[in-house]
C-alpha cells in the first residue's frame, strides 16, 4: 500500500526526524511504501509578517524574539537533513500544506498523521490541515497514529474545534500518544481514540545501534544533558548532578547553532554511551528508556508536560520526573528496574504495532 505521512516539518528537531524515520521503517517492514509530505516551516512571506508583528510588539513594550530568516534556517537544516535525505522517502515538492494533486500523483491509498504534537494548534497553522482537510472527496484511508496534543489542556479556538470535530469524524482510526489525548478526543472531537507508543518506540535499541555502528563507543564517563529550554538554573542543576556522580557534563541545547558534526547519528551515540542523562525533552526521555540509561526528566510545561508524564506513567517511571530543581535526593536513591521496563516496552510495542497494521488493512 502506498501511504502518505503528515507530520511536523523535518527541520532541526532530532526527535521529530527520528519519529518519522521510525514510522517509515515500520511501514516498510509491513510491506507498505511510505512517503512523507515535506512541509515547509515558513516562507519569506511568513517571516516578513512575523517580523513586522514582533517589531510592533517591541515598540509597545512587549518582549519578542525576532525569527531567524528562512535562509539561515535552511542552512541549519542541511546538517540534520543529511539523515532525512539518506533514510526518509519524501513526497515532492516541498510545500506549506499537501494538495489533492500530490495525493493523486503518488496514488496514495492512505494518509497517516502523527506524532510529535501534530494536533497542537500553536505549532500547526492552520490546524485543520493536520486533520487532513485537503483530502476532501478523495477515496483513501485516514489514520491518526500516536497523534499528540502535547498538553492535557484544550488549546483550540471555537471555530477550530468545530472544524476539526467534523474532520476527525471522517478518520478510519485514531490513536494518540498521550493518555490525556483520549479524553480530549472524546470531549471535544466526539471520537474514540486508543493510547499507543510514539513511533520511535516501535523500533528496538538494536535498530538504532545499527545506525550508529560506525561511531566508536566513548570511553569517557560522562553525563549527557539534552535540554530544549536552557537557563542558568538548569545548567546549575546539571552541573551539581555531574559533580555528585563524578561525571563529565556534556550539555546540548536544542536551539544551539548546529555544526557539521552535529548529526542525528552523533546525537544517538550520546545516549548510547552516557552513564547518566538529564533532559526536559519528550524524545530525550524516549531514548533514555530505549538505551536503558539512568535518567531524570526536568518538567517542561511550556513544551507540553502531559506528553512526558504520560510516557513515564506507561513504564511506571513517574519518580524520574523532577519538578523542583533542588530535589536531588531521588536521583541517587532510586535505581531503575530495566528488566521490568523492557518487558512493558515489548508488550506495548507489539500492541501498538498490531493496531497500526490492522488499521491499514484495505476493506
């Protein structure tokens, strides 16, 4: 079956790229032919409008960060897009939103939307496109796999809710990445949803180790910190833990300027070889679990606290969540039972895989 995948733009997001890679790998194992719509984050026109709005805010005294230009973003993207070019099959051309013409060109029999906060309106405009409004009148399967709202709050405006409710009811199957998403679907969209694993967790540690087999295992005893929202308090917290555990801290911020050496593979190798990990990222948490590395997660409500709490609950790892940065006691006194975690992972992976496969069977 030819399948189109709709997800966030494959830009500068390690986890976002890897979840799409994983979904394509799984679909290929099922015998399908997946293509990902290559979404553009924003054009020069978008940049100009955002910049003008930001300048006006600054003039009236409202704090605002000027957006980076599309050309600068494209240059930064090139570093991680090397992995995309090598491992992910894209549906051309690159676009702001897919079109019926693209669907007919590739003869797609199904469209899958997911995961990575695809149903969070603050990250997707217009949000209706993530509910496949562009497929109106087309004969194909509409599937949401591990679609994420990112938060347990309903962030849609009234008109968005009305539009997306109609669109959601046209889906053949809906699954969500967070347990809170089940209630949001029922309460606001009037549809039922199933809780499943993020696509990255449909693959195994061995699958990822094959990607980084050429990177020598580090002999250094280090603490790896992958931080989406860096600040002085978090850096101080990470430094204290590293000192206590006698580890060298390696800190990578999501918004740093990327160098040619900052590849997807190197990022994965940091997880593989770390002795301990600190993160405030959903996919950072995922790869701690996949590689069985001791870790703690700093609560990150701005980026979506529900998504991290949900995955920790799935594996009975809620005690790894740090809400106050002065809470160091639990870090040294609570080892993780990895046999227990891995057994749960295997059960959930089989359940999620089978659900996805059954949803794709043509009637």
